């Protein structure tokens, strides 16, 4: 019984932790997009991923949002 409570408690707070990470990643992407020298295709792709991550965050799908936003960050790093 204790194990079940511990697992549920951990899962509950893991979602909350991911929820707080999404806006930080969106802000970082926005900051880097302003200063990065990218071609139009790369910028459009990164902006699309950023918008998708923001949308997933708004829907409460925080783990998916973090995954998409991290993909946008890695593409932004690779393109810069």
C-alpha cells in the first residue's frame, strides 16, 4: 500500500515539474530565434515545433510538449 501511494505521489508531482519546464523552454526558443541567423526554412520549422509545443502545453500534455520543445532546441542549436 505504501508503495502504491509513493508511486502515485511521484507521478502526480512529475507532471507538475514538467508543466513548469514548458514555458521556460518556449522562452529560451523565442530568445534564440531573435538572435539566430537562420534561413527561412529552418526558422519556419523551429517556429512550427515551438508552436506545437506551446499547444501541447496548453492541452496539459506536458511530457509531449517538453519532447517537442527539446527537439526545437536541438534543431535550433544545429542550425546556428
